[in-house]
């Protein structure tokens, strides 16, 4: 039996990590371009051209329901691509997601409308939306995982945040594309103009695929393969041994997904359909806010390296709850400047939490479960909050915008709870923390390393109630024989006796 380095302490250069993070960002930007494109089209196109037989409100509700179907498919995508990522590699899983969503989005641009093929149009639209949802279910978790696992340990916050920049970038590109085609006459826009942004997904997919083909597998996953520490059914193991961490991940992700679509998709729909504001005005306000959001994500990602991701999640949740009513009051004015300020304010508040979500979620799960755990947490949250625009629209007529503000407050408070729970898993919540994040170690490896102590003239004793299947430990050179210290609440002491006291379990 031989000793080896803890899986999560593999080091790579900052230059290589930056290249990987950019590749993850480009792919995520395309994923979210495609995904947000559908959300915008649900408001501006699908409600009229694919649900023609319904009255305007029912058409909008049906379009939002189709939009929400994609969220329902995302946990399935998390299971599917998470299994590929944890069993066969992060790289092949991310190549599969980029192809799936690129093809599905491009095909929407080729889909005939209700007037041409009748009921088949909305049915095929739902199927393509399901494929989008499956792909996105594996994309974000994989991009975050591959960026984190290539990043220097003391800079994981900024690299994880760079992946998050893909969201506003995708929003900007999709909003920009729609702003351009909305300049066309209404007849031309309905006939063919709206299809252009969807067809653009084909060449964009080619570019993203080329970039990702140049990305190498993470050294951490290669280490898992070398030491035979891969799990047969990763998703099942996440539920079995990390259910508490999974709940924390879901709560942390609530605001970044549900809040985002309330502040963007719902507000665009509400402004254009209920307040009678020009569609281009609403899209342009979202475009401006998204540009500002990019710089906010980068700034908060760096701050997480100093103050801890969990603390920023709590601050973002509280800030979003406080801003909820002012955001919708400003939208109700109908003034372009006020609407732009409203969307920007809402996005910045939720971005405080969203920018660090990837960093915190990656810390919750060990390498052998990371792709699946991160993807499941994030996408179950998406499935639970993806129908919020539909709910807000359905209740709008009888309750006014206060119901949308109340929903935003609710998801914000859920994320606050997640941030508090995640503080115990975020090594940077304490100013005295080491400059390195704590690596994860499996029960098998910990037991193997404990066995090595039998050969040591001055072995260590590890006292703890039990050894979980997944344990967080911190690497110290002074304890190189075991490679790690146990978590908080456990003690390690050096004994003159050559005996080893094994922990039960």
C-alpha cells in the first residue's frame, strides 16, 4: 500500500487555470444565450405564433409553461450528465451538453408555427425545450467543476465567478439579437425575423465546441481514475451520504435562478403585456442591467476569497428581499430610466449571492461526487423556481405586482437560510482560515492513510464519533503521513505508542 496526494490538492498554474475558466465561460455563455433566448421569445413570439388559438393571457401562460418545462427537465440532465462527468470525465460531459443545447436551439429557428403545422408546432416546441433543459442541467455544474478543479486553491472564488459571467453575457447577446430584429417591421419580425437569433446558435455552437475540444481533463478527475475512487452511481450517492449538503445547495441556488427570472423574464412580460410599454424598451433595460452585472459578478467573486462565499450569499439574499418592492414600484412608473434602474438594482442584489454560488456549491461535495452534487443542487432549485414567472403572471390580474415582489422576497429568504447553513462548509467564513480551501477525502482514502500509521514510529490518533462517507479535511505538510486533519470537532494528538486508535464506523 502506498501513499499519495489528497485528491483535491492537485496544483495547476494560474495561466492554465485561466485558460480553462475562459473555456468554461464561453460554453456557459452560449448555453445561457440559448436558454434566455427562449425566455424572451416566450414573451414576444411563442405566445402569439405557437399558441394562436388561445386568448392573449392564456397564450402568455402557455408560453411560460413551456418555458418552465425546461426547468423541470434540468434535474434529469443533472443526473445524466453528472453521471457522465463523475464516471467518465468532466470534459466529455461538457462536450455533450454544448452539442445538445446548440442543436435544440437551432432547430427552434427552423420550426414552423401554429398557422403552418397546427398543434404539432407547440408539441415539437416543448420537446426541443426539454432537450434544452436536459443540456443546461449538466452544463453549469460541469463548467463550475472544471473551472474549480483547475484553479489555484486561493483563487477559486474568481474562477468560479468567471463561469457565472456567462449568464449575463448570454443575456446580453440574446437581448442584443432580439433588439436588432425588433427593429424590423412587425410583419417581417413575425414571418422570419425572430428566427435569426435561434439560427445563430449553430455557428456559435461550432465556436464553443472548438474551444472546449482544446480543454484537457481536470487533474483531480485523473487522480480519481488513477486511485479508483470513482462512484458507480454518483447521483444516488449524493442523496445517500450528502442529502444535507444537497438541501443546502438547493437553498443557496434559489435566488440566483428564481430571482433572476422574476427580475428579467417576468418584468419584460409584465412591462410589455400589462403596462403596454414597447417591447424594445423592456429588452434594452435588461441589456443595460446585464452589462453592469458582469462587473458585479467579477467583483463579488474576488470578495468571496476574502470574506467567504457563505457570507456573501446571506448578504445578497437580505439585499434582494429589501429591494423587492422598490424594484416593482419603479417598473410601474413606465419610465425607461426607472425601469432600467429597477432591473439593475434587482440584478445587482441577487448577483451578490449568485456570483459566489458556484464556489460555495463546489465546496459542499467531494471530487468523486462533485459534478453530480453541484448539478443536482443547482438544477433542483431551478425546477422548483422555474415556474415563478408563470405563477406571478397568473396571479397578477387579481393581486397586482405585490405578489411578484412577495415571491422575490420568499426566494431571497430561502437563499439566506442556505447561506447560513453553508457557512459551516465554507472554509473562508473565518478570518483565521488558511489560504487554502480544505480538500475533500473519501472514507476509503482516509482509512488507507490511517493504515499507513501502523508503520510510523510516532503514529497519530484520530478521535471522532464516526467517519462519514464524505469527510472534509485540511491538508498539512506536518501531517503528511495521514495527509489531512479531521473536521472541526475532532482532535488529533501524537502518541509515543506505535498503536493506532481507529475511529468506529
